[in-house]
C-alpha cells in the first residue's frame, strides 16, 4: 500500500510538471528581432518593451522596421575597449569572456556571424568592457549589468550600421562577464528579449548573475533559424 501511494503521488507530480512545460511551450511567444525607428541623427529607438527608456512613444514612428544588418557587414566584426581607453587585442585577457561569447554564438548558429577584431574604427560592434552602468532603466536604483545601442551612419564615414555594447565592470568574475557579453552580443545581432527562461535572450537581472545562477546561454531554435535565414 505504501509503495502504491508513493507511485501515485510520483505520477501525479510528473503529470503536473509535464502540464506546466506544455503550457509554457504553448503560451510562449518568440520575440524575434528588435523593431526600431531611427532618429534624425541615426540613433535607434526600440518598439520592443525591454528598452523602455528608448521606446518610441506617441506617434513619433509610423513605420517601425526589423533591425536587419546589411549583408556586406556579415560577419559582424567585434572590437573592444576598456572604459573608452586603448583598444584591446583579440585574445588578450581583458576580453577573454567576450571572445568566448563570440565563439559560442558562432557555434550555436552554425556559421561565422561574428568575428573578433582589434580595429575599433571600422568594427560593426564596439564593446565597452568594464564600464560603470549607472541606474536601471526603471529608475529603481539597481545596477544595469549590460546594454546595447544601435546607430546608423548618417554621415557616410563609417560602417552603415553600428552597435555599441556595454559590459559590467572587470572586477566581476569571468563567468559573469561571459553571461553579459553573450546576451548583449545577441542584442547587437538584433535579437529582442524573450520571455522563455531557457532562452539566452531571457532578460538578465542583477540577481541572475551576482547570486551565482547559471543563466542559460542557449539560443532558441526559433532565433537560430531566424539568424540563418537572414545572414547565412
């Protein structure tokens, strides 16, 4: 009798867990690419909800567009500096986490979407490593660990599209810097936040990193297919 009860309880718990998983899959909506409007000076404003401080409000953007990189910029070159100082050489210790994140993104999508570079002038992506973040977008006082912004070259002197990303201070652990670098690189590529916790695009929060939780860096199958269809 005892084992029968245990078996019944175990099966019931399994069915509840399975139902929750199925519910999550059914109700989950893939965010896909960021949607942007470009200001007259070439700065991106995002219609996606995660960037509330740069969201388009009112009627200031009649035709938002998907953020798609020009084909001639693929693979996107990624350069790095520390607090706007000297450019960091590819393979150097300060950008180890960034370079590992680049390799992992390429491995998951199955082609060279990103390429590490030491040329900050012509790079499509410039990573500012070890930069103080300041207050959160919501104004709650918590620290923002990383963020990314896109720009158009309205003057015709640089790369057609450019992304500038910021990664938390270098005092953080290698794992923490890797997590944030990976997430922000995918924003630079053009992916929006995802509400699915097992996705690499699930928003990183302060607790996710500082409390040692190993946030997923798995790019969803949907996003992999999307990036391959656009750039491979």
